[in-house]
C-alpha cells in the first residue's frame, strides 16, 4: 500500500450512507491519503442509521465498524473533542502551509461552508480568520 502525507478525517455524515462509506474505504485502502475516524464518529453514524433504518441491528453496524477498523487499523483519533483551540489552529496552519498554492482564500472557504449549511463550523473558524 502506498502512503500519503495527507490525512482525511471521515466524519459521520460520510460514513452514514453505505455506498459512500464503501467508496471512501476503498480510497483509504488505496494509499491516496491516510483515512482517520474516531470512536465518537463511529457511534454517531451508527446511532443515526439505527434511528432511520429499523431493518438494521446494532450488531450488524458494530460488525461493519469492526471490519472498517480491521481494514485500516490504528486509525483512531483519540480525544477528538478535547483538542484546545491553539492545537487546532496550529494544525490548520501546518496543513495550509503544505499547499503550494492554496486554491481559495479563507473568506471564500468560510462562505462555501455557510452555503453548505455548516453554520457552526464557519462561525467557529471565522474567529481564527486572521491566522489561518
């Protein structure tokens, strides 16, 4: 497997639909990037899927997440929600610095997040606009 310097965090919203989850797992296994998720992310997509799909069981979804964890081992992000603001900003700055020519400026990126309905995320990142 090839190893990429890029990391992608799979959020619950992309793990919820099975076809997209399968495709993203294939991409993660391809080495195009390092796929990451957390136990909290697993719990979120499984909880919401169980609410909307009464034909599925917890055991089935636990098996799916277990297979994901075995396919791409050691990819958990621990303490995802315990990160302090300085660590998050520092990580964002390092990632942006790796880009040769960032394709969009910060304001345009925040506008895209707003148009996608990610209001809380855009508001949180807007407070760091000057240093991103």
